[in-house]
C-alpha cells in the first residue's frame, strides 16, 4: 500500500482504503479500480491523494471495528470543523462538550489497542482532521496514564482546539511536509496567537487550556531548534498533547507526499526523551498497534521478515520470522542484540497466511 497524490493517479489503480463523503456515506469500496470519473471525483473532493494497492498486492484485512473507526472519524471531523469555524466567527463554543463526550465514550475506556488508521485529507479539512485525531490519541493515552477525569476532559478539549491558530494561517507549512525554517517560525507564531484566542473564547477553562496548548507548542519549537531546556516544567496534559500531536503530524499525509511510517514516528518519540515524555510515549504505544503479527519489516541487516508476536514491553523488539530461511528471531533476546527493525514494508503488509496454532506450539505467543 502506498500514498499517491491525486495528480499521479491512473486508470486501473486499486483503492487500499474506502472513500466516504463528509456524512460518512461510502462512495468507493476498498479494492475498487479507479476510472477517469473516480479520479476526477478525487480531484473535486480536494483530496491530497489516496492510498492504493500495488498491482499484485492482496487486499489487507480490515475488521468491522477498523471500518467503524473510519466511519466515526469521517462523521466527527465534519462536526469538529463546524464547531471550530463557529468558535472563530462568534468567539463562543456550542457543541464542543458534546464532541468531547463522544470521544470519551468511544476511546477512554478501551481494554485493547486499536489500529489507528490515517484517513484521507484535503486542504479543506486538514487542520480539523489533525486536531480530531490528536484528541482520540489523547483520550486513550490519558486513560493509560490514569489521570483524573477532569484532566482527561481538559486534554481532549485542548487537542480539539490546539491548532486553531493554523485555521487563520496562510502558510503552506500548515499542510506538513518539508518547509523552510522561516515558514515554520511564522507558523509557530500563528499557533501561539491561537492560544491567546483560546484563553479569551473558552470561558473559565480558557486559561488552563491556553497553558496546555502553549506548553506543547513551545516544547515542539525547542525540539525543532534542538534546545534542551532542563528548567521547563510541563503539565502531564501538555506532555500527552505534544506526543499525540507529533505522532499524527508525522504519520498523516502531507503536501510532500509519503508520510513517515508509524514505526519511524515512534522511533523519533522514543529517541528524544528530553522533549517527548517517556511515560506519554509509552501510553501512546500501549494504545495503538505498531509492530503487530502480520506486519512485514526490514531489519538492519537488509533481511526481510514477518512479525509473528508483538513485544508489549518494547514494541521495537518483536519476534519475527525471516523470509530468507524461515528462522524465528526474538529481537528482545540478548542473542539478537545486534538486530533491530529499520522500518515497516508497507507494500508487503498482511501478505501472509499464518498458522497461529502451529506457531504457538513452537513456543511463540501470537498475541494479536
């Protein structure tokens, strides 16, 4: 599966992900072949591009739970967009608490991880989709970190409005991808102006919401400039927001084309604990699947392998089976200290038929 910009789409390409309208109505099924008419529709929808399957790639499995995640996101993003536009035009919120409560109900009390799928984005809904995705991640992470109910509501609300300054920004940096340092600086200025608006528009909670958002923004600015600030004191809610927002920013589609893989995004978060709070990163990786059974990966040796068991203590060290000789390698074992996963092979994801009973008999816990 790979991301293709709309201008590079061609007749006969197969959809890897379904396409819905803003009301959540299915327009194009997965595995449907593109035609001139459907390509024109993608252009008219304003989509940056779509995910397609390689010519010989089987259709990856998606559970009803996975499809429901997509439908829920589609419908809710439209509500978020309406609410943010109303907030900007009137200075007053109306449905924000209702949106927060729906996210809480759906994602604050999960017993299991979810597949966090990145959906299609257009310039029209790019900012709102990012804020909504961040809110979902914050809800799950806040639950994992067992923060108070009051703080959970605050961090989810903060996530839904933390990038409100981008809505008025004219910078192309809003849509991600490679931008100049000056453009990034101007975007941060717009984002911080947005936190001033948050304080004035959000009533009694405005000051705290501004604090959560501005702390996360300033910390991300420090990361960009490689500034380590040992005196910086972050609210736990700000740590959660920063990690969630960065993960979605890295893995979401952008104007430059292909986004970072989920693994690459997590590696950034793990590798820089001076900026990204390790407890918040652990809460993220405990909430969503990254390297789970069935994912094809490339090792640092250049060898290709298939994940057959997730490592819940260290997701970057799963158990894999080598494509070269079918040997089983537990990457968390001291015997394999020199082996590690470089990246996910997206075009080989789910290209497998796994006999879980047989693998279990060999002593490997197949846990997803």
